[in-house]
C-alpha cells in the first residue's frame, strides 16, 4: 500500500468508525459535544449510515487501486471542510465543528501530498 492509498484507507476507517458508527450509536452525545442542534436523533443516524458507506467506498477504492478516484476524494474533503467553516462563519454551528473540518482538510492534504510523490 503506497502513501496515498494508506491516507485514504485511514480516512475510510475514520468515516466508518468515528463518524459513521458514532452518529449511528451515539448521535446525541456527538451532537451535544459539537454544539449542534437536533430535533430527534433519526436524521443524524442516517448521516452516520451514509458516512460509514462512504468510508467503505474509500477502502474499496484503495483495495481496487482506483487511483483516479483518489484526487476526487481530496477535492471533496476540502469542499466539506470549506462548507463546515462557512457554517461556522454564518453562525449556524459552534467552534467545535472545526475539529471535523480540520480532520477533513488534514486528511485531504495528506492524500494530495502523497499523490504528488
């Protein structure tokens, strides 16, 4: 596994186990931790489901060596980070959202730098 593959594999595990399963099994805990609002916990469980599916896609892309997909994951993770920062600037979410935004941006940069080598 080269460095780009490793970066995407690790991010896939993060999406499955931290974001995905975290939102599926502990949605209110995570939402409260990040100061995010919620009505009931049903919608966030769906977000967890989708995050875990995306994580599996990342791991499958690594295993299948779908290198063309790697660069797209970089830009989409930067997009996600910018979106979260924009919500922060607009006052829609609290400062702790920067943790999620930072993970996306750092992981995207890790993959990008690995692809350039």
